[in-house]
């Protein structure tokens, strides 16, 4: 690959990265909004059964249960 080809390739890659970044950015939401939406799904148990089962198996470990309930600001006696 010649020098001109490398320069052109760098420009094309940069343009593609910027296009992809713009696309991802247009679909993004603020973290606070994401957290509120995810917390609501957890409280209502409104998720795929596989995800629900994963949470149920994970919270049986005290350390993770404390982290999970703390992060989601759930009552200590919350059961998923």
C-alpha cells in the first residue's frame, strides 16, 4: 500500500468512526434516565425470563445482593 493509499485509508476510517459515533450518540440517553428505566423493570419484574433468572441466581450471594439492592435503591427485603 502506497503513501497516498494510507492517507486516504486514514481519512476514510476517520470518517466512518465519526459516522458511527454520531449514530450511537443519537440513540444514547442520559445515565439517570437509563437507571430509572432499569430500576422500574426490576421492581416490576418486567424483563425476559432469562434475565430475571440470572438476577435471582445472582442475588443469592450476600455480597452481590447488597451491591444490587444498594445500586438499584431497593428495600433490603426486596425479592426478585
